[in-house]
């Protein structure tokens, strides 16, 4: 899985006048298969720190809020693929999970100088499962997305 904002790994927040919540921003999820065998069935669960405002779940199924494996409360969204009717996930072709992306916002009171928002991605497919931790770091109005293994994603 690869997560990104509309413009890559950085986004500048804007706040409308007299509003406590930022303008919405996109969280985009791509998937790629590392195996030479096409993945005909997969379940992807994306956990988003409950401190973030979930504006739109896109085409994802919304699950109940629950803690991730680090005991952080998350909004949980699920995307499933079954082939047929969908195409399998191929090694040679990275693709969006869905064109209808997740839209988030941040409440002004949750902004901080170096505030970390956790993201968790769980993938299950026949013969494969993984859990990865991502992080969004807010430095004032500037957001930076950090992948698994980065210092901010591994801080908790």
C-alpha cells in the first residue's frame, strides 16, 4: 500500500474564516502486488486517527471505531476486491483502490507544533497479511505524510 495526499507527501492546510475545521484534504491509497501471482481476493482496512475529522469515506465501507494494535482510537474503513467482477491486483500494475478518495479535515484545537496523527493499514489476502503504520505530522498548517519505518510512523 502507498498512501499520499493529492500533491504527494505534503499538504498545506487552509482554514475558512470563523470555522474550527480545516478545508478538506484527500487521502489517496494505491495498492500493488509484490507477488508474481495475481491477487484475486483482498481486504484492505485503513485506520485513521479518530482525532482527524472524516469528511467522506469515498467508496470505502465504514466500520466501527476501534483501537489499532497500538491502542490508538481509529476510524476504520474497508475496501475489498474480488475477481471477478473486479480485475485482480497484478505485480506489474500499481492502481488506486478507488477513484472516490477519503476526505479528511483537522480541527484547529487538534493542531500542534509537531502533532502526530496515526494511520494503520491492514491487508489480508490468501497466503498474505500485513499491518503497516503511517503517520501524518502537522507542523502548524503544513502536513507531511510519513511511511512505515520512518521515525514518526514508529514513535508510538
